[in-house]
C-alpha cells in the first residue's frame, strides 16, 4: 500500500495578502485611536478651562455685586491696561515674577501682527479683544462677607484687585520657585483687610482711605508690598501663592458700560474710537474728577510703570461690567512655556516670535465671557 502526504501551509501570495490586510487594519485602528485621543484632549481642555473660568466668574461676580462707590471725588473703581513692555518682575514686582525673553508679546499698535492689544476688534466681539501684555489691572472696593473671626474679616468695605502675573511655579507658600520650575501665567485676586485691631495702622483699607488713585507722595494701593497677606500693598503686589485665583490665564480684561444723558448704554472702558492709537483709552476711573469740574485723577507711578496721562483715562460710573478671560489648556501651557524658554522653535515656519506665540495660544486656549450688572451700595 502506497501512502502520500502533503505539507499544509501558506503560499507566498497568501502571506503577502495577510500582511497587507493586517497593515491596513492596524493603520485604521491607529488612526481611530489617534482621533479619539485628540477628541479626548480637546474635550478635557474645554472642561478644565471652563472650570477655571467658572471659579473666576463666581468670585468676581460676588465682589462686583457687593461693589461700593460714592460720588465724592475719590476713585472707587479703576481699570488700567498695564504698561508694555513689562520689565523684570513687572508692575507687580512680586517674587518669582519674570517678563524677560520670548514672553507674551507687547502692546504694539492694533493691527500689528502679534500685538497683544486689540481693544476695538473689527468683529466687535468681546471674544476677539486683547487687553495687552499683562492684561487689565482691576481694583475696586467691595464688601466681602463677614467671617466673624477677627477685626480684619469684618463685613466692611475693603480694597480688592485682580491682575495677571507671569511667574514660576512654587511648591508652597513659603518656597520660592526653583530656577528650573516652569513659568505660568496666573490670575490673582488680592485684597486688603478692611480695618485693624491695632491703631494706628497704615495697612488697612479704613486707615489708608477710599481713593485708589491716592497721592504720588503716599501711593498706598499702588506700592509694591506683599509682606503680609492682607496689607494694602497686596493690591499692587499680591502674595505669590495664597492669592492665586486662576492658572494658565493668558489674558484678562473688562468692558465697562454706563448710560448717557439719553439713557442709552454707552461704553466707558475701553473708550470708543480713541484706543486705536495705542496710547488713549487705556484707563478708567469711577470718579467725579472728569477734568472739567475737578482735577484729573492720575494714578501715581509704581514699580516699572509710569503714570497715565490725564487724556488716557475715561471717567464715569459703571452699571454693567463684561468680564473677559482667555485660558490655556494644560497642553497649551506646556507648549507656550517650551516656546518661551527656547526648547522648541516656531511650529509655523515664517513669522515673528510674537506671531508664533499667539498662534500657539489661539490653538490651545479658550475664551470665556461673563456679564455682571452693577448696583453699587452707598457708603
């Protein structure tokens, strides 16, 4: 009896076909996974920045709804586009702050590629506005809820401020940022205690007085002193850790509205049609010092800043405040930091550093806008 056997296996053609099908399926799966990862990162970025914005809006809304103003000639509410370029530690002069290198671009004239100043965008949308290299320095007097723990926490008017600072990340309140620590753009909310259990005291709102543009010889709210968390110097120089309100905030600003003599809504800040020069419409003060009936309210110089000219300030009392905030995703914050420190070059080829900075920022950030109606409490 003769038996025959046949070896079973794949032919070369079958093997090549199987490898091709596997490669196609692998490519499809890899593309799908990459797409899902991209969607996950995008949605995570939206959620994280939205959470940051909600926290800022909640705090700012509480402060603005408890706003205190009087028509007595003092400045009770002020908004200033901070000078550019910020030098060294910037206007805040706070520890770990630094504005050197390929940082956020300066306040070049509107229309200049890469400019961080656009107070009158052609779209007319607040979402397209840019409030300068260091954003708006906002400060006013508000009645913060009473915690009844000490004299410094009474429910009485106190100075409150919001400002943007570029600084190194610190591990704790008492530690300075290490030289290798990354830089981040951070929004601060600082406040001065309403009064002090001891007297005399030059570091409480009551002792200093209710005028944000106090005399240059005694600047009070414009001096850089954050040695104690609730001193009046916190209004200009917040404590580097305890007073952080939002992380990865690269732009912050407000738009203030009032009613004209006909009862129509009119923009008070930024001033209409005059901010295109890059020098006008950069300050706002709620005061009766309008330059006609009383002297101008010119803020004293402090740190690296210089006083605004009288013509660079608008006057009035706001009845509505639009709040603007632009926040980087964590991925965006890492890319901006890597670009600023030179670890990566412009990912877009040609163009200036300023243009490249804003392209990265626009790709990896989200804008949020919130409106608060102001009903100032008399004091």
